[in-house]
């Protein structure tokens, strides 16, 4: 139960795991959906878990959210046949961003940032006039943030800078010096929003990974949901900082999958 979306992981009789999402403000509908599944056990985690628990007619398991993320991400990594890694930085890009150090069977939140999906839709509403995450993702895919962001090559047109000219020098700075008669395109603004979030998350998390002596950063969370623009920015800067970036397919469900695992086998989850 996140601040924006509810993620559901439902283990079926034939062993499959059905993954679904719903808006966080549709909690009554989610409660009816959970009840209708006639579950043997239910695991709940996230900030909205107590409110949903209150609406259900049966007992639930309530694992710590970071533990749920550790277990769920571990299962997903094994499913992707990634070489076993016992120590890595796990980054949850939700409404905001949390960074967790996973070390074997332990997990510790080591930092994060208020930048995340909430920033994307908030700036989208203010700058573009839409708070639809899916619409902003589609716009960003077709956009070019170089028309909005000030690049190193714009500051040093002669090429005298020791930095690559393609690097971003200042997000959104070209809006303060528009070419006469030009209006920023919504698609370029959307791409710049993804750049603002992606660059800062990558730099912050690379610093946290260095401090924790973790060579791999595993990215997941709802803000990466079908969002190749953000993933590309994260991957590029993470690699530039000397770390391996791993993106979990369906990574927004890591917490839900971990909660499901705790409900099904609390001892096995540890």
C-alpha cells in the first residue's frame, strides 16, 4: 500500500503469481478484491497497510516494509537468473525514493530523496498541465530535454571545459533564456522532468553505494513502470559512476511479493 498505488501479488492454486495495481485512493475497492479472492493468508506492507487491514475481515501478516522489499527483490533477482549477490543497494523509486542496503538476510535504509514519482506528476501538472503519469511517460519518450536543460556545451561553446559538452549543467535553465518566439514543447519538458529526477537519484544512490561498499545498485519501484526514459538516465549515470545498474522487471511489485512470501512462509522469508 503505497502513497500513490496499491500493488497486489496473488498466488494462485497452480503456483502462478498474478500481479495487479490499483489507485491508493480506491482502498475500499482493493479490500473487496482481496476479500473476493478468498485468500488463505494475506501479507500487508507499506504506509497504507493499517487502513486496509482495518477493512479486512481476517488476520493478516504485517512484515516491515524494508524487509518485504528485501525478500521480494531477492526472489525477482533469482527469477532473472542474476548471479547471486549478497550485498547491494536496493532503490525503491515510488512517490519518493528510498535506498536500502541489502546484506544477506538483513536490510537497512541508508538514505533516499524526496524526488520520485510524486515529483514527476507534480511538475507535470505545473509545467505541462497533466498529472497523468502514463501521459508524461509517453511524452518523455518522444522528447529531448536538451531543448530545456542547459548543457556544458552551452556554457562552454568553445569546448574549453574539462567536462563532456553533452552533460547537463543546469536542469530547466533554458526556460529562463528562451529563443525569441519559441515555446517549450510538452514532450521536451516531460523528458527534462525525468532527467531532473533520474540524474539526482542516480548521483545520490551512487554516493550511498560507494559509502556502503556495494558495487551493484538494483532499481525498482512504480516510477520506473514502463518508463524507459528514466531507466536510461539512471543506467547511464550509474555506470558512469562505476556501479552496475540492475533493473527489476515488474520491480514495482517487490514489496507486495515480499509481503506475500512472509504471509505464506514467515520462517522461510528470513
